[in-house]
C-alpha cells in the first residue's frame, strides 16, 4: 500500500488509466472475490500502481 500512496501523493506529473466498465464487468466473479480478500491486498495495490504512469498525458 505504501508504494501506491507514495505514487498518488507525489508532486510529479501523473496520469492514471482507469479500466472501462465493460472491462471490469468482464472479470469473473471468482476473480473479483479473490481480489477483495484482505490477504490479497498486495495484488490489488500492484494492479492499481500499474495503472499509474509517471507523466502527464493529454487526450
């Protein structure tokens, strides 16, 4: 969690990519239930950190 918090609180430019609703809806219930378990918190943090890019990107 520390790396994710540090990334989000950084003063450096940051772009965060968000999955679309259809991408999230395509996840199997079993996958979602596994990720929601407390013991899998590190996997969720790793995934969320992966969605952060250390530069500003303009659309």
